[in-house]
C-alpha cells in the first residue's frame, strides 16, 4: 500500500510537471510589415504634386472612343478614381509627402492631344509654386470592355456563371524638374474580372456590377496598383505566439496583446537559458516574434534559430524562411530610401 501511495504521488507530480511544461496552442496576432516598392524612385524626390492631364475638352465633340457623350464630366469622374486609389496608398506610405490632396487639372485641347504629355516648363512652374520636388501625372487612360456578359451554363452541376471582363490601361509619369527628366514613365495594364453565379441568367446579372460602377472600380484599383509600384506600403500579416499553461507565459502573452512588447520580452527572456528545454524553445520562438514586431529582424533570426536548435519544429523552420525574406525586403527598402 505504501508503495502504491508513493507511486500515485509520483505520477501526480509528473502530471503536474507535464501540464506546467506543456503548451496549449498557437495564438494569432497581427503585425504591420512594410513592403518594398516595385521600382526605386530617387531620394531627391520627397514632396510630390498630383496632376491630372488625362482628360480633354469635348465641347466640340458629340462622339469619341466611348461613343456618344451624354455627360462631359464622365471622364473627369473616372480619372478622379485613379487619384483616389493613388492617394489611399501614398497617404499611408512613409515614402512621399503629398502637397495636394486633389490633383491639379490641366485639360487637353481636344482628342488629338490624348497622347500629348505635359511639357517640362509647365511642370517646373507648378512644382515651384507648390514647393514640390516632382509631379506624379496621369497622362492618359483607356478602358476596354465588352458590354455583353460572358455566360456559361454548367450542365453537370446545374448552374450558370457569368463573367464581366474589363481592361484598364493608364499612362503615368513622374517628372523631376531639377534634373529635367522623367523619373518614371509607365504604361500600366490591369485586367479585372467579376463573376456571378445563379440558377438562371437573371440571378447572374443581379450579382454583377453596372458597367459604369465596374469602370470606376477598375480606375480605383489601377490607382492603388501604381501607388504600390512607386511607394513602400504597409501590409497586415498574421504571426503566432505560443500560449503556454504557465503563468509567466500567460502574463507575457497578455502584455504582448497590449503592445507592451518590452515587458513581455523581459518575461520570456527568463526561459531560454533554463533547464526546461521545451519552454526554452517556445520562449525563444516568442522572442523572435517580438523582435520582428519591433523591426529587429537580425535579432528575430537569432532567437528563431535558437528555438529550432532546442526543439526541431517545422513551424519554426517555416518562420525562419519568412524572416529571411523579410530581411531581404528590409535591405531593399533601405536601398530604396537611400
């Protein structure tokens, strides 16, 4: 009886230690990651002026590439959406300072000037008047689409699918007056699709946007795409912390959720040199995530590597790959800013 008493007591103690040393789950958190721009724009450019040079005077027209004009402001509304998308990106990027929220309109005389770009002296004066280093200019745009929805019936599954396809072409320039040159001259082509599903064609059509609404959406999206080409942008990413059945881990995790990362780090740092190998690995991993959140990528890699050595884990191995990519992107961003 005495033997079984001590055996049961030993097993109970082991169970407590296992529960204390075990971890329940990975808990998701969100961090903001800065993505590099697609092209490098010279660091001479900081303050930028937005110019809309994409529309022309239709007062002597009744017809053009869009067909009969019912509203002479239709192109103005569409071009505004390009700048709304561009403004959304640039206003949330650390790269440029915008000197104007709404673009300056410079109307072309007629349709024959559609591909005529704005001349250097005019841009120079506008930039000088606005204290801008350079101008971002929408020079032209054209939208192609078929008014007929592509409808297909899937007989084996008994439903219809309709697709609206739209091609949005836009010509963008960045002009740097101090060097009298185009810093970027880019023809952007975007193809967008909208899909609808239903038991009949009417249900499909009801799910698809009106043509004019789809055009406006394509213009807004094109503005975003060009913004991402020239400016570094913030992106929300999911990361995971290991949430353990340990009061110190719980406290550190709760501090991290409140963005009190320095305090959480102080707690997790108690474990990596301890005797509990599993807790040491988990704490090292959490320290890697904390370091990345504070934009200390090299330190994050050190902690993640230590975690992998302590406990060979595919999850941590994948995270190291993510950190390696972030390190490469961070070097690219630093080069773009310099």
